[in-house]
C-alpha cells in the first residue's frame, strides 16, 4: 500500500436521500479536492435521479441509482465496491449535507501517514452547525496537533484504508440507518486497531434535524423523526450487546442516551405518541436482536 495519500489514489463516496438545494454546493467542495467520486442515491425518485444525473455529469462523477432505499450501510458498501473497481487505496465517506473546508484533504493526508500500518480508521474534527462548537478540543496555539484516539467517529469525513475493509469487511447493511458508523468503529477496535480523529477542523456537520432547541436541555439532544428514533434505539441496543464484552462504558452511555431522548420526547418534542411508540418498538426489536429495514 502507498503510505502517501494522494487524491488520485482516493475515492469519495457520497450517500444521498432526497438531497436538498445545497447539495451541489457541498458536492462541489468535495470535488475540488477529490476528483474520483461516486454518488450512491437511495431516493428511488425519477425527479431526484434526473437532478443527480446533471450533477454527476458536471463533475464527472459516477451515479449509482438504487431502485429503493437500501439504507446507509448498503449504500456505503456499494461505494466500497466501486472504490475497489477503481483501484483506490483509500476511500472517504461523506453525507449529503456535510460541508468540507478547503484544507480538508490536506488535514487528512497529513494525518494518515503518521500511522505505522494500514489498519486504522481516521475521522475528521468538525463544527456542529447547531452549537457552532468543535466536536473535540482544538490544538493549542503553537502545540503539535496530534491525533486523538476515539471509540467512534461519524461516517461523514471518515477515511478508511482499503486493506482495513478487506480485513474486517464492509458496513452492516442490516442496520439500515443509524449506528452504522458506531458499529464499524467498534469492530475496528475489537481487532485492536485504532480509531482516530484529527484535532484540526476539516468540515461543518449538522447532527439531527435542522431546528433550534427550545432550551439548553433540548439543544443538547438532536431532534429526529419517529422512524429515526426507531433505528437509533434499536441499533444502539444491538451494538451495545454485540460489543458489551469490550466496550461496556460505550454501551452504558448508549443506554443513558436512550433514557435522555425518551425524556426529551416526553417533555419537549412534538409527535410524542409516534416517537415513543417507535422507541418502544426499537427497544423490543433490539432485545430480540431483530435487524433489517422497517
């Protein structure tokens, strides 16, 4: 494997689902730094496909049009297979709404060669668009900007060496959406390989729906619809159980998060009945170890 990361050896995978009006702007920012790009679309909409056809043609990207929503995990796996066909040594994962900065690729390409082997996973520090705060503490001025070891990092902005995928496999398609990134990171850690994050900020990212919290408590809890509540609850339990022997603290935090989100729905959110019902079903299916799409 080539230790030096060059754009020509990379492939960028962007998963879309009814992308908003800002998608082309976000995609153009990625294209400025990574030319080999594939869009995997789960919208299953002729109108969306027509729009994405135009964007793919403009930026010389490949567009994979799924005839139904296959979920994030399967879409990422499709991107992985495309990356293999292109002979890529590294691949980046991106969400449709993430905005990378002009120095994103430079940050990641400087950071990755510091590892002594090909088996690691690298995430990028980002600004949360709701709180306007970085995910982790920035480097002190003048200090060496070292990588930080994490239990998990988000999918968007994630850099994965292809040998790692060959070793541990692809993403969990049966999760459909949510915790796909967490499970993959914990699988990497279970094999005793590091999950790392840069301290330098390379992008902006929105966690949850784009709406303001009503108070300080709700601003700390990302808002999601009832379907997302189901998958988040179910997959958190599936992942906590799968990795309980090696990641008890992470698992306990997920249980606490479910309790906090339940309180948030009861006290502050709309569609209480729908969301609570979805979470109860998620708990039930998680306990039964039932996965797949709803």
